[in-house]
C-alpha cells in the first residue's frame, strides 16, 4: 500500500473510463458477437461501464434496434463469461442501437452523425469511440467516410477516438498504407490498435514480475539466461469457416507478427522511463528494431521451420489435414505451424536465442513463456545420479490456461543417497486471486474509453514487426528456391524439423 494519499486517486483518474457512444463497424460479425458484446455485458454486470454509455452497431443488413438487441441477447446467453441475467440485460440493452448502412455509402455516415448528435441532445456525453471490427478490406472506406462526414473532428464538447482491430495490414506496405489513412483521420494519440494478447492479465504481469521484484531483473540478461522459449499451442483447426481467412494469412502473420512478438518485446525490453503509453511502447519498439533480420532463403531456412498438419487425432477425434479443411486451397502453401530462432542484437541479449513456436491442431491449448537460466558450474553436484535428467532453473510464465508462474529448480531427493530431483515453486492465479481476472477485451475496451493506449500497438511497433516478418514471407513466397514445407500429424507436437532448430545449441523444446 502506498501511503501517499494522492497515489490511489491518481491511479483511478488515469484508468477511469469516460462516458461515450461506442460505434461498432461490423456489428453483425463474429468479433462483435463473440467478444465485444459479451465483454460489454460483463463490464455492465460488474458495474465497470461508465454511466451513460451508448452502443451503436453499424452494419449492412436491414434490422431494427429491437431485432439487433434480440440477436445479441441470444448470443450473450451462450457466450457471456458470467452467465446472462434478464434483469441486467433489459436496462443494458436499452442503450444499444442499430444503424444500417453500406460501409462505402457516405450518406450512411452523415445519417450516423445526425444520430450521434441526437443521442447527445438526449443526454449523451459527446464522446465518440469508433471501433473498426469489420473485415479489414473495409477499413479504408470506413475511415475515409468518417472523415467525409466530419466524424473524426475533435469537438469542444467531446473527444473522438478510433479502435482498429487486427489484422493490421498483411505486410509492411499495407500496414504503412493503413497507418497513413488512420493518421489522415485521427491523430496517433486517439488511435488504439488492438492486440488482445496485451489485454491478458498474464501478459500485463510480465512487466510487474520483471520490474516490481528485485530478484529477477538482476539475472535478466545474457550472462545468466541461456535461452527463452515462447510457445503458443492450439488444438483447434479451421472451424467455423476460418479457413478462408487463415489460408491467406498463415501462422506467421496471424499470431507471430502481433501477439508473439508482443510477448517477446515484453520479455526483452529495458525498463521504461515511466508507465505512460509512450514510455512503455518506446522500449518495446527498441526490441523490435534489434531483431536480427533474416534476409534471403538461406537465413530463413536455417532459422525458421514452417509446416502443415496432416490428418490425425485431436482429443481422441479424427480430424482432416490442413489442405482438406473447408475453404482451404487443396494445394495450399500456407503454414499452420511455424517455429523460429530469433536473435536480438543488443547489449542485454547478445547470443541468447529466443525460440518461438506456434501451431494449430497441436494436442492442447496452451501458451507459455519459459526462461531457461544457465546451468550451475559442472563441479560438485553435476556428477550425481539424476543430474543429467534434472533441468536447471527454468522460470515459466503460463499465459493461459492455468495462469501462473513457476520456478523450476533442482533439489536433493530426501534420503541417505545423494540424488538430484527437479522440483518447482508455483504461483497460480486461481489459488492466489480466485481466477485470472477480466477477459482481455473487457480491459481493452475500458482502456480505450479511459484514453490509455499502453496496451495497444503504436504505428511504429506494427511497422517494425512487419519489416521483420516480411523478409521471411518473401523467402517463402517470392524466391526461386523457397525453404520446404514440413508436415506433422494433427494432434502431435509439430514437425521433427522444429527440433533440429534447437539441436545446434543442444536445446530442446519444453514439454507442455
Ligand atoms: C487470434 C488469431 O488473433 O488469436 C487466432 O487470429 C487465434 O487464429 C487467436 O486462435 C488466439 O487467441 P487466444 O486468446 O484464444 O489465445
């Protein structure tokens, strides 16, 4: 507890969401249904929403406010984290409205402007939060028309901000183009690029673990850390028609460019000067600038493995191979798995490999980061039975599920014989706090309403990450001698080629 009487107030003020009208573009889409509306409902249930919040769903289909509310109610019943109470939904849904328009039709935006003014006259706050949750090909039209209708302008009686969903471009040129049209419409300080991994409690806790404890940061460098592994395993494949999107993206663009490079940046960054959005993001960008580029087929073949799943079994169920999935090209060269060895060329991390792997149709859903410390000197205990098998010190940050942090170490097995045994100290969110806290989207919506962009990606962060990813994509898709596509049976831990990536240093993927 800080005894400074202003301290808590200050924190509160910084994080207090302000009343606004939230306009969701793509209001009949999957993201609105699965994430945004349940997140808003849960916030309402916890009493965290600012009073006077209005929500306008903007989409192409014809619908009345009542029909829209009733569709959302059905979905919320199924998807809300905290269940669904009619008594709460009733008043909550009264502030939800529907606005029908084509994304390309500027007249629809002019009508939207009138509607927003009308809501403000009826007691609305004057603040507007525009959320781009549509398919990305409409972002350009939406931003242009917001501008044409004057909806981007800052007014005396309220702010206007924009939230942009991923994917933020498909490569560096498209990300730059999108950044350009966003910045033609809203200043960077009013732009919130979503990366929902940053909203996860466990990801937010990385900075606290490192910079609020004296123990770890002293060891957090190439003198003590041997290597780092970041694993994101998913058991799902291409359910719900996702194949169409995914086959154009692939694991590298879908997860590594954004979520996993964000986790890597949080692990590798220097302590920020302060906790302001730019203080934190300045340090993350520096990490991305220091990623050793993989230029050309040879560098990519040596440091990156791509693979597709073949038919197999997941959770006891037979599943088809990637190329037989719905909406996937039968001759597809899109990776459903990727493993990388990344080097960070800066003072702190010289010589420390960061291994990243991500795959669909692996045996289970699990995301974790493991920090592998260097071994103790080989004198004394390393000749003892069990020493070889007992790994050294490994700090594991479990992002999801079973959120927590554990520290593995070696212990003497009780008894007369001198024998080493691996043991661990374990912190579980469930045990310590009764759970891991709000859903990522809940936190991120509140932050956008509060004007705090710390957990959102900045323009230069996104571009820097794409610059790194583009070199790999180019070697795969634009070169005359592209590195091969490996295979792994669905339900396995990925292709054997990914093990070879670690062999050179005698490392092994951690078993999850
Ligand atoms: C999304 C990706 O951004 O993140 C999906 O497009 C992926 O392919 C999802 O499954 C994973 O998110 P989470 O929160 O379930 O780990």
